[in-house]
């Protein structure tokens, strides 16, 4: 009986041995012939391990959006913009390792706005710390200050999401305005109402994450005088011009310190210096 | 022996088990992956095969005709696209090269991978009843049918207005667009400009009303009386190619051509049919496309004939009782007369409008609201015996409103902020008028003769800045014609502009009321006048008594 069992087992083993296990072989890379693909590979994929998706693939954008792909002719300029206003300023501010470590593995490029079914527009978004989607790229014009500002705010806003999705928010951030987050009702708020709640924009009131991302995004793209006077300077409450927003500005001052410390202590980046580099580059390129 | 038999049996069973084939039985010779790859290669080969590429006529919506696109697919993954200009959308003729691929998601599909002519259609704003809709340009197409001579592409992402692009092999001459823009321009010049449908297709024993669009490349052709349908066309250098063939008796119109001498279009496939003007139609319309059609059909869709007409004989028109035309750019309101039972008409926020509105045929009209129409100069009222309420606000070019012919049932009149320099209102004879209010300067006259039911007559200046002082910067009312305490016996509230405090009729009305001891709330400007507290002076100058 033992022999029978042995033979049965032997037979079954035979039946499982007809497939060879071979180690994973990386598929050979296709030689790039397209000039845009080549440029993006050499300037962003090779050094920063980031694939720029510009040829349309609807797997990268939700079917709920009404969108178009980007123009081919603007893709190298868009890549230059990413380098000039995003990668290089971080490197110049001492954050080369930070950029290599945190730069998103994927940037998805969309030509049009992301039209939602309710008629609103989504400016851009970050997915799970790995992908940033940039929109309205077909309006590329480095001399159009409002377009550039909108793009850079989106880039730095979404990149901030990538950072906090990995490292969390600055300690103490989420309790500062926790009773003031409004979810989707942000659209009904005026900017002053947001400042009164200790946030830099009405969109920032939608959640603690948007609060942080918008704070950094707006900080990095706003000149010091404007940012300080609008968000950080307490007004004389006896003045006839007093706008009643000091309580919010006190919260914003605390958030400002938390942001400075977050980038300095975690990544060794002086975010004020980073802001100055970005603004200088904006001035040099836009005008 | 038995033991050996059992052993052999066990070996046999285990071997049988080892040989059991759990794999599915393939119906085809290749795996699905291989077959899909083969299909993709096969489609790609068909696309890249023609020496001169493919030609089709693209439109992103089914109520606009086609515009030529030529496609030369390259094996390097790029396609050269040449497109005809799309004048109505300000899209220029051009040639461009973009990446393409054939892939498979749910269906085999052709994707133009970066922005190109198809995505430009995406940015077009098409006017709709509720505003504008986006262009629906498609850059991902399902490969519906692929043969060596024809490819049928279906828009992939459209949920409702699904469009098709038919591609045929192009000739080298198809890439030459010379002459197309001239033909296109000639066709645009043929466009029907009248609100009345005043053209017909005539020939081969038939006559059908037709509306022709040169810009958006369609014809709307009458079917049976009260029916119409839209037929799209594209153009070559010499012809109109009907994307939807027009039935004509027992024949079909498949192509048309432009007749430069007669300045019209005619069938080009052996039928003696051409488009002609019908002069009689202007005098006696059968179909029309009023500018308020979107608003009308939003609430009364059944009045529509075909995509854009009203048939004047449609019994559904008699069911329309209300029409609101708001915030639009109109220059003609013709067509109101075909709404015989219209009871309420609101015309509001028209930025550029016909200088006149004629509602004299709307005999059932009860309520007329005309607000914020900067260019409106006149309303023709006629004899509207059922009119009860008139509201006029901010129509600065309108100087006169004479309601004498339609005052039988008029109960309520309001005119605010019209700001003309010589505004006059005549409601004399309005025996049922109980409420009259106007807040504005610039009066020439107000006649309320015979308004015996009037209870409130409230005339303020248009000053809103100072609660106690009238704006006297422009001429204001100095007296009210027909104001008489023996006629307006029910009048208990009388507000007059400060400029009118010395008007003879007004002073007499005040004195008569005081003599009768009538309870009258009277103000000039923002000052209260009380006969019982004004024993010595003509009027006191008390500020408004908030009690």
C-alpha cells in the first residue's frame, strides 16, 4: 500500500513538472524615434525616473472628464517649463536628493481643461503620490502671466500632495483650522471668508490636505510683499480700514512657521529661498 | 497477483491523472493575445496601405455637415492630416502630423494621440436652447468596419450624439483643395437670411420648402406638410456631396452643384431640381424660424417642425400661453403673432433687439414684462382687451407707452428706471387700473383721465442715494393729467416727485381730499404729506414718518 501511495504521489508530481520557471526578463526597450519622446526621456525620465504621458491613453484620465490631448509642438516647451520652474529651483535650493526621491514617477499631460459633468473645471490632480496630471497645456504661453501662474500653482500644489501623501502633514497643522473645513461647500466661500478661517483660498477650506497644498502652492508663486501683507500681517483693529481678519491671519502665521520648519527639518530645504528662485525665474521668463 | 494488479492499476490511474488536460480547448489556432495583435497589425496595414491615404468628411455633431479631412497614415506611427477650413468655427485649413495608434480596449480603435483637427472640433461652442454645448470633437474612434476600400469610424466617447466618419481611399487630386473655399464662400452667400422659410426646392413635379445653410452645411427640407428633416452635405472642389441623401419622389438627390449664373444650387445627379426663392412666403409664411425658437421649444417642444421650424398651421401653437425670452442677443421678434393664445410675455435682458416689438396680434395677452432692453424704442400694443399687467423697467430708448387702446382690463402698471428724457404714459380710460407705480425721472406727461379704480399712484424720482431729496438733475413730472378727487375716489396713496408739488391738478386733489377729510397717504419725494397735520401750509415738509 505504501508503494501505491508513492506511485500516486510520483505520478502527480510528474503532472506538475511540465513548466519551467524562468526569471523575469525585462522587455527590451523600444528605440525612441520621436523627437518629443527622446527629449522627455533624456531630460525627465532618465535623470528623475519620471515618465511624461503625452500621447493620448484614456486609461490615464477618468472617463467622467471631457478632455483633449496636448499639442505635440508644445510638449518640449512644457518639459522645459517643468524643469525651469519645478526641478531646477528645488535643486538650486539644495533639494536635489529631495527631487530625485519625490519627483512623481508619472506626469500625465492634458491639452484642455478637465471639464466635469457639472460644468466646473478641475485644474489638475495628484494620484496616490505617484502621478500628477497637468491640464490646459494647449494654452501654453510663457508670456501669459495668468496661465503661467495657474500652471505653477497647480504644479506646486499637486507636488505638495505627493510630499504629504508620503510624509504626512506638518505636525500640528490639521488642528489649526479643523472646525473650518467645508468639503464641497468651498465654492460658496469668498476669499476673505477663507482668510478669516486661517486659509489662503476658498479651495483650501475643502480639506486639511488641500489647505496645506494650496498654502505651499500659493506661497511659492506669490511675491513676499503680497503674501505677507495679505495673509500674515496683523492689522490695527482700531483702524477704520480694519478688515476683521486678524484671527485668521494669526492661524496663517502659525501655518507659515510650520511649513518653513517642515521643509527645513525634513528635507533640508529653505522654502523661502526656493520661493525666491521660482519668482526670479518667473520674472526672467515671463517678461 | 492481485497485489501486482492493484499496483498496475494505481500507476495507470496516476498517469491518467497526470495526463488530464485541464486547458481550455482552443477554437482558434492562436491565443487571444496573438489574434488581437494580428488584428491590430491587419488594421494598421489597411490604414497605411493607400498611396494617397484616405479622405472623409468630418463633423462632431449630427446637425452639421462634413468638412474634408485627408489622412496619410505612416508606418512610423505618425499620420499626416490635412483639413479643410471650418469657417463657422474659425478653424483654418492646415496640414499637421500627429502620432496615431490602433489599439483595443472594448473594441478595436483608432486613436489620434495628440491634439489635431478632431480635437479642435472639441472646442467649438454650439448654441443650444439652454446656452451652449461643447463641440464633441472625437479623437478616439471605434473601428466599426475596415475593408481595403472603406473604413467606418464611430466616435468612441459620445454617449448620445454618436457620429461616424466614413473614409474612402483618396486620389492624389483630393489633396488639392483649390476651389473649395470659393465654393464654400458661394454657398455661404446663398444662406437663407429671413426668419421666414422663403426658399423651395423645385423640380421633377415637386416643390418643397427648404432652408439652406452654407456655413454649417445642411439643408432642412419639407416632407409632408408640417414635417421637415435635416440633410447634411460636404463639398468637393466642384460639388455638394450629400452625406444624407434627399428623397425626391421615387428618386434620391445624392449630389448637388452650385450654379454661378443663377446663383443657386441644383441637383447634380440627373434630376432637374433646384433651389428657388418663394416671394409669396414672406407675405404669407408657411414655416418660420423665429429667433425665440429655443425658448419656445424648451417649454413647448411639440411646436417644432423638423430641427428648426415652426409650421404656422401647427395646432400646438394655440396651446402656448407663456413665453420668456431672457438674456439673448436678438434683432427680430417676428413670429409672436403665430401664438394666438399667448397670455404672458417676458422680454428681459436683450442686449441688442429689434427697435420695436409688436404684440398687437396676441389678443389674449394678460401680462407683459419688458425689462432691461437697451435699444427698444416702441411696443406696438394694438387693441389688447385682456391685458391686465404691464411692467417696464430699464428700457432707456422707449419714450412713450400709450395704453388707451388696451386698457379695458388693465389693473397694474409699473415703469421703473427707464431714464428717457421725455417719457410719457397714457392710461386714460383704464377703469380697472388700481395700481400705478413709476420710479424714474425724465417725464413729459402722465395721463390718468378716467382711472376711477385707482388706489395707489406712486411716482418717485430715480434717486436712491438720499432718502430725503429728489434727484432733480433731469426733467421730472410737473403735474398729472386727469388727477381729480371726484374721479379717483379710491386713491389712498399718492406719491409725487418734488417737482410736481405745484402742479394745479395735484394741489387741487390735495385740497379736495383735505376738504372731504379723506384719509390720504401723500408724499413728495421722500417727504410725507398729511392733510390733517397741515392746517396752515400747502404742504408740510415733514420727513418720512416711519410709524
